[in-house]
C-alpha cells in the first residue's frame, strides 16, 4: 500500500476518534468542560433546576415605542402622551394603550419589565447588547472578517450546552430576513460557526412557503441522498489531510446537520405550516410576524431548544402613529394567540417566551410626528417556564424618560434567561481560540420574575 494511502487512512481514523470523543462528552469537552463536570459544578453550587426546555424569543428590531404600547403616560403633556388612548388591563391600576387590547386582557399570563435600560443609541450596537448580553467591542464587530472578536448570541450558548434533542438544529432563526440577519447579529462569533443558527430565508406567510434552501434535495431518493453524502465525505477525508481550519470544520458540521435534517424528515414535518388548520393560522394573523410565531411554536413543539422570531420595521422617526396602528395590532394578535396556544398544548410551562427590542423611543414626539431612539428606559415582556405572570417589575418616570424603580440591564435579562434553562450564567470555559471565556461576565438574575 502506498504511503499516502496509509496517511489518508490514519488521518480519517484520527478524525473518527476525535468525533466519537466529542459525542461522548456532549460537545463540552472541547470547550474546557465535560458534561459530568458541568453537572457536578451545578450541583455543588446549588444552581436552580431548569424550568424551561425551550426559549422562544421575538426580536422586534427598530425599537418599540413603550409610550404607545405597554407604558403609556396619560397624565403627561400632549407631546409625550401621543395620539393613542389608554385602556385597563387585567391588572388593577396597570394601563396599556388601545392598540394592544388582547394583551391587556391577558396581562395575567405574562410579566412586564418596565425599567429596562442601557446607553446604546445605535440600532446595531443596541441589538448586539440585547441579543448577546455583552456590549459591542467595535461598530464593525459583526462583519465576517471580525467574527473572532464577536461575542456569541445567547442562542449559540444554548446550542452549545443543550444541543439537538430531535435531529433538528438546536438554534433556529425564523425568518432570517431582517437587517440583523443579513449582518450576522444572530451568530456564534468567536465560538465558531458550528453554533450558528439555522437561518430560514423564506417568509412563512407566503402562499407557496417551503424550505427553498433545501427543496431541490427533497426530490432525491434516500439512496441518492446517502450516495451524495458518502461521496462528499470521501472527498473531504482526502482534503483534511492537507487542510485544517475552524472554517472547514464548521462547514463539515453544517453539511452533517443538513443531511440529518433531510434524512430524518423532522424538518419537513416541523416546517409544514400548511398542516395547521386555517382557523389557527387566522388566529395568529396572516402576516409575516403572525405566521413566524406560529412556525416558532411548531419548532418548539418539535423540541428545538432556542428559536428566534426575526422581526423588524419598528424604527419610527416619522409618522409613528399611523405605522403603529398597523404594527401594534399585528403584535398584539400573534403574541396573545401564541401564549394561549402554548398554554392549551401544555407547552407554556416549559417554554420561556421573551419579547425584546433595541430600545424605547423618545418621550417627546418630534417635528416629523415620530419618536427617536431612546435607550434610557423601555419595556420587555416575559412569559412561561416559571415566570410569575400578572406583575409589572420596575417603573419609568412620569414622562417615560428614565427608570424610577428597579433599573434592569440587558445583562440581567440574559442571566435570567440562562438560569431559566438551568444553565450557570457565569460559567467559565475555554474558547476554540484557547482563550479563557465567560458565558456572561456580569448581571443579576431577576428573581421577582419567578
């Protein structure tokens, strides 16, 4: 046998051994912590048991106006008060605007944080903070060439620690159509592309919705699919003897994930939103946001640990009230339906639902009848998975300009989310670059929520 054949066999054998080792420790060993060590550490520290099996995070890019939704100021001057009327909620003394009547009726099902704040006024920098629990190292951090300096998205940490339960990717983003998805704000950063999300590039509200990225492969027989995958693996075994890079490893991982999805049929079933009765689809609302929330529910029901609903269109520097008369009722309809639907299916108790946004909007309406960026105080909504509904935590001042009670940071929200999943928020580990890292460097768990 020729020497290069022997080298190729040895290279492939080493790769198989390394992969078996990774599987045995659940993927944690390569990052400095084996699964038994992690469980032992949690037991020693007395960490709370997991209350959530999954997280369903709705991210509204742009900045929802808290004045015009969940924190109205009816006694403030007209330029602060805005055009919307206020209505009572299920909670005595708590008012919402008349644009979210369904959520007002179901205010006992969720908790509202009215005193979230940070100092980042740029959309991208604010979104980075909200989605990662870290401030952005530099404005261009999420460009592909700068990914090594980018902190991982919360969903990537969850994917790393919890992994896939049912053959589907553990972290999914539906639909990945906003600016944030286009510029890598949902990625794993320096953790490596292995823990990037599966990005859906189709609108679930389209009449012919399907997984277009993988649709041509669905037409292949199982035998042909297996042959193609085997051929690729054979070629890759030769290439790996000459190449070794994190990018190549990550691409191999993505190919295996895609093959796993296609061969099990789990994705086809989970993404078959057409299997839902028309009455259910109508309740969520025939909009991109409504059908994305329905699809997210299907993915959580299928066992995906972390699903992000990628929404946008909330940046209202002009004509804020006509725009919100369209956007807020859509959100009101789909979010209230989502909470009811999860509850009726027995999923709400194990699913943490979170509505995040970049920041709030300015107290005073500007000359263009809009509201500008305002990170000083805004609102976040949480429900399910042990969250005590029917409460408001924190408060803003008389004009909705600053917290007047219990300031809450994005780091606190991230710590609480990890804790709900039974994950130690501040655990140490070693990144693939060999550097010591922390999942979260600071923050406090919001114990009032539980």
